[in-house]
C-alpha cells in the first residue's frame, strides 16, 4: 500500500500532493481551533503510536500475519481531522527514515491512506455505531468494518493511480514508463490482496483496540461518539460546514469526472483487454502479483446488474474496456457515489437558503 | 502491497523462516521486529555521523540536491539516465563512508524482491514481439514487457538508493533543521521532531510489553489469543501515548509554550554547499535534457 | 516601608480529578527563599500540588495566589503576566521523558528562552552557560533518548535553570537515579542557591534534612503536618500515619522502623 518512488509519474505525484494539501490545511486549522496549544504534543504522540502499530505483526485467520496502517484506530480515537494529520506524519517518518513509501509518492500515499482512509474509517464507524453505548459490541464491529473498508478504499485509490499510468505515460512505442498494469489488472490485483489480508489486519486492529478500550479506558472512545457532540476533536457540523463543503464538492466532482475522463481519453486503450481475466495464463500472473489469491473468474451477479447501469448508456463508440463489467461496476459506483454526494450537497444548500430567508433575525436584515 | 526497501529488513522474517519457527511464537517475532526497527534507526544515525563527503554538506543542499535527482530519475524516459544517476549515487555513497554492501545492499535486495515480484508478470503480460520463451511454461517474454519491467525496477532501485543515501548521511536533527529553512511550516517541523523523539520511547515500551507478556507465557497461544495479545498491546500503548501527550503538554506550558512555536534558525550556507547544490541540480537538468 | 510579602498563598484549595480528590481544602503560605520538602506517600497529592504551584492545574474550589496575583486560566492567558510567571517559576517533572521533548539537548535547553522571546544572541549565550553549569556541554547535540538517567536529570535541570527562575519546583528529583546521580542531585539541592525558593516533593526521608528547612506532610490530599524537619522526622506516629514509614515484617529487620533519618544505612527502601 505504501507506493514507492518510480511507480507513478511525476505529474501524477504532483496532482496527488495537490489533492492532499487542502485536506492537510483544513485538518490543521480545525485541529488547532479545537485543541488550541494541546494539538502539538497530541499529534506527535499519536503519530509515534501509529508508526509503532504499523510495525506490529497481526495474526490473521489461517496462520499468516499482516500489518495494519492504523487509520481505523486513529479515526475512532481522534476523529477524521486528527487522524488525517497523525497518519500523514507517521507516513512521513516511514518514508524518510525507513524508506517505506516514496518521497515523490508521499502525496499519493497520504491521499490514499491518511485522507481517504481516515474519512472512510470514520464515516463507516459513525454510521454503524450510531447512538450505541460506548461499551456496546456494535462499536467494536463498527470500528473493525471501518478499518476493513478504509484500507480497501485506500487500495482502490492506489490501484486507480497505478492503473492510469500505462494509459497516460508511455513512450512513443506505447511501452509503459511507470507502473505497467492497466486498470483492468491493477484494480483487481490490489483489491484481492486487500480484501483478504491487509483488510483483515486493519479490521482486527481497529476492532481489537476498540474492544480493549471499552474495558480499559472507555473515555477515549467518547471523542467520536455522538453523545458528546461538543467534544474538542469531533467535527461540529453546524459551525464547520463552510470549511468542509469545498472538500466534499471536490471529492464529488473528482468521482464523477474520473470515469468520464477515462471515457473521453480512452479511445486508444485496450491492448490489454479484460479478456485477461478469462485467460488462465494471465489469471495466474495476476494471482502471483496479488499474494497467490486467484482473481474471481466471474463477476458476481449483483455487481453485474450494477455494472449494466454504467455500460447500458455508453455510446457505441466507447472503448471496449469501458464496457467491461469488472471496471464498469467500479466506475459506476464512483459515478453513483459522486452524484449522491452532489445531490446531498445541493439539497443541503437549498435547505439552508430557504431557512435562511425565513428565519433571518431582523437586525441582520437591517444592517 | 507489502513493505519495501530498507524497512524490508526491519520486518520480522516471514512465517516459516527457519530462524524463527512458528513455535518460537508470535510474541518473539514482535519483540524482534520492534528491536530491529530501533536498531535500524540507531545504525542510520551512526553512519550519518561518520566523516564523509555528503556528511560535510549543509543538509539543505543535500535535501534539495537529492530530491532533484529523485525527480530526474522519476521523470526521464531514458534508462541510461536512470542508470547514470544510480551509478553516481553509489559513487557518492562510497565517498561518504556508507557501507555499500551492507546498508545499500539491503535496500537493493528489498526493492528487488518487492518491485521485482510486481514487475515480473509484466514481462509476459505486455503485448508485443516475443524475445524469448520460457521453457516448460511456454510463456513468451515480450520486448516491451522487458523494457517496462526494467524501467520499473530501475527507477525503484535508483530512487530508493537516493532516499537511503540522504538518511544515511544526515542525522535526523539536521534534516529537521533543513526543513525549517526550506519553508516547511514551523509547527510541522516541531511535530515531526517530537514524533521522532517519542517514537523511540514507544517502540521501546511496545517491545517491553511483548517481552513481559512472553515471560509470563506458558505453552503456545492459539490464533485468537495472539490477536488478542497484539490488539491489547496496541490498546495499552495507545492509552500510554495519550497520557504522555497530556504530561508533555504541561511540561511545554511550564516553560512558556503558548501554542506558537519559536525556533532558533542557524542559516550558515557556505560556498561549498552552494557549489554542491549547483552540481546536483546541473546533473538532474542534464538528465532531463 | 514594604511589608513582608508572601510568595504563595493557598486558601482552602481543593483539586478533584474525575475519580479522586487530589487536594482537599489545603491552606498554605510560602515565603520567598524558603526551602520546603513536601512529604507524602504515592497518591497523597504532592504532584498535584506542584502542578498547582506551577500554574498548570487550577483548583476547583479555593484559590492560589502567586506574589499577590491569583493563578487562573485567565490571569495566565495574558502574555505579560504569563511570561513573567513562567520565567520565575520552574517545574521539573518526575519523568524526564516528559520533560525532554526536543530533538537535541541544545534545543531542549533553548526551548524556554525561545518561547519567552529572548533576543537570539542572549539565548545562545545563556544556553551555553546552563550547559556548562550542569557539566553537559559534551551532550549538546545528543538526542534525549540516547542519554542515561542521570544525564537526563541534568539536562532537565539545565532546561529550567537557563531561565534563572526564582522558584524551583521538583517532583521526586532522586527517584529512579543510581546512587551517584542521586547524591549529585542532593548536593545540587543542598547548595546555596541565593534567594531561590525550592520546593521538593519526595518520600525519601533521609535526604530531607539536607534539602529543606521546612517540611509539609501530605496525607490523602490534606496537610497532615507542617514544621521544622527535625520535629517532623522524629514524629514516628505521624510518619507511620502518612505511610512514610513502615514496619518491616520480614526477618532482617523485624520491629525496626526503617527509612528513619537517623538510621540511614545502605538498605534504604523507597
């Protein structure tokens, strides 16, 4: 998951730095505002903790071990903004001091793991844990699922970054300059490894730590629990809306634009069709690249139906790869989530406009 | 994806490694992993304090110069340029008393195992004219596949060597000083410094927790118990980290800290640092021409 | 004519943590230049008292005044008073890993003066002086995690002495030190430091006579006794009540009261 230097083109790296930067800024501003001076030692110690936990061997079912990134634990204890900063700092030390993850790819690694990972882990944790009690088993399950999904969404981001490399960065003869596998190979290869091993490690760590804290130190779980809406580290929806809104809009636009961009740019794709999936030889290679787990030979039927949402309205001139189901379901999911986000943002905006025009205090209108 | 480059060897041996059989237990493996991480950092610090060419340079010149080379190695489309930068990096390592065979050798094997295994399928999967055929398996190695795989491995090896060269010739505190003057926000530099400082404390604590658990352990743990041991250790460590952060905050406040950090800047950039930086950048620019 | 001023005035001061009451209606006066040993078993409220005196924790009930000004979050929010107070009052934490949070020894010692915005030139000069004073110049560029326990304690001292404070608050300064470092620390505290007020929290009775002219005994958050060291140290019943003495149950010393200042011996238990 830690992308080394040389896998992504410098321009991709620059875009990823640019993608992570606004999140760093907003996170820093919010954490500063909420914690005042205290954030300096808190982030330092938590980043050090995240780094140490990344070193742990976590036993997985079946006798193997794996490593976690710790974004699940960070998001549950610190909330998403603190987690973004803490994980970014831990990744910086890993990259510089231990060569784990590249320096040019640092922005990409932060975007995938610290930003997308923390936000996903936190959203899933909050969604599933709901208003359950601090000691409720539901919280442990929510944290485990949050960690599991977070690492997989991070892996998907990394896979997309890998996958677009051969399309956009190749020499005159079409030979890839950076990561050589197209989306149709990179996405399943990354996801298979993470849906199984890395995801489990993250899930086990997040769930296990929450279960431990429930018994030993439940106060640490209070920060991100809804009962305590004024707690310093928790984002406050009302006041903080303005700083976060641009991020959500950017995310929604990115999610919608990516599949469309591929569609627009994709006419020359396809040297490596998705037929690779049914080709036993190629499947074996993909399996080797993804920790000896064979890729699925057929796309599950539910996803197939979902994918048709995407492929159905595709015009005939669309490149073949866009009609592939495995890619199609991912792209349509992205498109769908992006659209929902935008709709939600628009509804929120409209609601506030309406409310604002009726309930504005008289003094404000006079001034 | 796993881990790579020099961290590769701070990781414990994989399951089934004869040096540490599974029966020796997973607690030991965690103790070993944490101890090795501490050891690795100590060794890097030791090399960084030797007398050598790069050690004499201002850390700012080194940071910017090496970063320029990493960028050049990442941006060029010519393998020859990547190869030249790699050779220059090795030459600098020799001149800087960096143990090439042990320190850099580790980096190289790590990258080869990790990136190599990722690049391998590309040899066969990339469409193009076949160069040779693997007997028995009947797979074709294609020319574009060979080129793409070499590019990936070459770039990864070169950039990893450069990054290693920077840490192996620059003590962490000098790196922090360089960041201060390279317009990285002060707060970020202070937090990075504190993170690094407490990293050692927490690594040591985690190792001790695993050690303590091991000393009380009779017989083998089953898988669920191991998981429990690992996550409980993480939980204890988390509680300790947060308690420490409260105390450290008090210690900072007691000495006048009010949220904004103030640092000493000692900016002494000598002519030779300027020349070295110019040389670094010139090589990078040449490579990109 | 200027009347005799008190340095600290604590009035009915109570400090509660969510689960326990650490200080319970404490009333205490401290005059400038006093050398006080705050005695008490673990959990008796000594550390909390030092944090209150250092303006880091604030009482739930009652008040604490420093040189006439009440210490509250609000008074310490003002820069002028905060800077003057932080320079005058220095706290040395029991755990040096808490006290030493900077990347190098030099940065550590320079931290206080930098936060108080001293002029650059003066900072470098004062830091050198403090390093020389504690005989740790050779450790200047070391990282704190590479220091021994005794070295860490000396760096801690240098990091606050650089500010030339008038009040020195020390939390268990001899805990977890080897005998040599321990005796160096006691020598330092026993030296004449001019008009400095030195308040030491400890449960190490044999050193009290050397480092203090006054003893305040704490038991469960309350002041159990306040007086001259020789009087307090001879009050066996008081010390037993405050858990500062104990009777050995094992055979080496059955019936002998240990940790007594007049029976120092090599087998001190602390």
